[in-house]
C-alpha cells in the first residue's frame, strides 16, 4: 500500500533511544549511548533508487541487537586461576560477567557487528582484567606464559579488521580503564610520554591545555585525527599503524612515535627516543604495527606539535576530472613548497553523491557547472587545510591553489571544508540506522604509488560496480611524495550476509591483484591476514614469524592468525 506521504516527506523511524543496558546494541553502537546522526532524507531517497526500496521497506527493523548480551559459554578458568588474576590487578578489576566478556571481545568489523546483531558472538574471552599499571601487566603476562593462557588487548575497541578478536579464549586486558594518563611533556624535545589507553579526545584536550595542566609555555596538538578519533586510543594508533586525517603534514602514527616500552613473554624492554641513531635495524620500528602479536605496549613517547588553530587556512576546489585531480595532487606533494595538513580528493561518484546530499542538484547549479566544464560523474571535489606558522600556512595554500587552477580546477568557498569538519567524526554513526533495515556500508583502503593509482582505482571500482545495485565512492586522503591511499566505500543491500562477505573477500583480492597494499591505515588483524603472504612474500613473512617466535615462544600473544603469524598448525 502506498504511503500517504510522498517519498521526500517520509522519514524512517530511526532509533533515538540509548540501547538497553547490557544489550548487544550497547556493545556495537558507535559514539555515546545517547548520540545519533541519522541519514538525511536525500540519502534515504538515494537508497530507495539504488536498491529498489520503498517507504514500507523502512518500516520493519531487523536484528537490532536489543537483547541482553550472553556469552556462548561459561568462563573456562578455574576458581584458582580467577583468584590469581584478582591478586594481580585487584578483585574490582576482574570480571567474568557475560556482558563484560562479550563487550571486551568485540571490535567494529562487519563480521563482529552482524554476529552481535543476531545474538551470536562467535569468539568471547574467558576473563576480563583491567590492569592498573605496567607492573600488573608484567605479572599477568608472566603468569599467562607459564600457564600458556592466550592474552588479548582492548583499549577503544574500534578495530574494523578483527584485531582484538579472542579466537583462542583466554584473558583480555583492558588498557583504557586505568592506563590512560599523560605522564610527562618534554617541552625542550617537544614530546609527550603517555600510557597507551588514553583516548584521542582526552589526549588532544590535555595537549591543548598544556599550559594550565603541565605549566608549559605553549599549547600543543597531537596531529593525529582519524575518523575513529573519538573512540580510539593512542596505543591503538601505534600498534595498528593508523593514519589521521591531517597525516599529509603531521605524519602517520608510524612517524609520530619516538620510543615505546613493551612487556613480552620473552622479557620487558624500552626503546630509546633519540631523533636518529645508526645502531642497526630499529627494534622501535619493528614493534610499530605489531598488533599485540609480540607483546603489550605499556608506555610510549610521541612527537607533539605547536597548536595554532588560528593560522588554519581552508581551501576547496572542483576539478573537471579524476585524472586532473590526481595530477594536481601529485604536483602538490612533489612541489617542495610545504605540505597541507588535511588534503582530500573525491572521485566522481563520491563527489556527485555528496553534492546531491547537500542539495546541489538543481538545474541552475548544473548550468553553472556546465559553463565551467564541470560535468556530472566527471568532476571531482578537493578540499583541505594548511596549518602551522601563519606565513607558512598561507604560502602552502597559495602555491597549491596555483597548481589546482593550472589543472583546470574552480575555487570553491572554504565553507565546504567547515561543513565537512563539523560531521567528520559523526558520519559512521549512521551505520546502525542503515543496518536496521538491511543496508550495509563498509570500507576498504589501500596504499598505492602514483604510477599505479589510476589503474588500481579503475579496476577495483569496476569490480565493485559490476554487482548491480552497489554504490561505490572513493577518495584519497593521505598523501606522500611517492603516492597516496585509496579509500573505497561501498554500500549495498545484500540478499544475505554470506553474499556480502563473499563480495568483500573478492574486493580485497582485486586490490591485491592490481598492486594495492593489503591495508593502508586499518591494520591487518585477523580479517586481512589471509592475504599477507601474497602481499609480502614468503621471505618477509618468515622474518616476522621469526620475531614472533622470539618474543612469544608459546604463542600466547593475540593468537589466531593475527598478522598471519601463527604457525601453520595454529599453535
């Protein structure tokens, strides 16, 4: 039966209530319990058109996950073992409750979320421990190594590659409860020493307010702002080789960390924070991106930067084609006049869908665009910021603007960037709304050199679009002298979850086949590990496995194919 209201007037009954306490939804919901960002009606209209849906398809929700969370079985630990963990960390910091066991076993991958929605968590830890300090961690790791108990680590729980999934059960250590403080700011070295469990917002707020909190002469910024900023931890950024949205200027997590302290089954150690040293291969670099497979990060020293938001220069352009946007971006990154902080280019589909969502799809707008040679499904938007010292930021904006115009771009108002800044951390919150009605949105990202970018984009996009009724939007947002990344966003309404996951695996295969990396900034986890051998080759994998055997001879650290480092027999 036709709805009495027109499509444009119809608004689905989005969920506006916090999830029930102790429910599955309370675990997988992004953001704060009472925080929501619902899709605009224009986006709902796009879904209807693409997926052949009508108003009535947005009236019946499914698999909402409002049931009380239940672990698939009881903890396998004896009372004596549980008591030992209480001795290590305090009784109040140890839990075997169903909700805690499920919550701290779950990340944000589609596999984990869909399992929770159906009330079927597949892998759950046996016990949850909140260590108070690194001494607690040492005692726990020593005991677990002796008893051959698997150890997993949880901080923000934002992993989208099953990086914290406790495939072998065991114990999960939650670092964000207590180990979440800034320990020292060294203003002379312009560095900060922190515990790994501090979350992004708390870290940045403390740095911004360093004069009041730490008696510094300046305010500072961490420079690292991933889309998961509000739900991810500093330690998580490092062990997964994350990348923030301002990485083109400030650097990826790999570039930000100066030294680290680890607890491993083989022993504890702290690397040195020299700016450079010709003392052989750096263990500090080896531990970056180790994803909990070698040991547990308990302390780290990172670079910080002067906080000068008043100097920020915003810019936005519209290019006539994807090729023009890519060429201009390469010239900018290789121009040696300085780098922008945020810099993004969106391909034609992402550009046009964004314009429609903002209401820029009327005849007057299209006539104006046509006069400038900016045609639908060809034009590409570019936007970003230049930061740092005032003169430097202005200079970078001026020089990149020249290159953009030389490549046929039209300048857009800086308000475009401000609009994006307001919602950049909130966009993922719409995922729950879509999934309530059977629509799945997911992402895959890869690193690519300039000479392969157009080919990789064309081939992977062609495969994604070969599935009827699939939206595919792509952007590049982390830039380097020799290349960039491609971030594929795909939206579909699959006939079944099995169909979706098969499609997902095929996309990864196409990325690797066409010369892209397995991951650019999400890490590898257990989701992408099947492609590691193909990507790196046997010799490099054997080096990583040798390190695994040294640091973790009993394979207790994040076992279960993390980074494909487990032995072939899974031991």
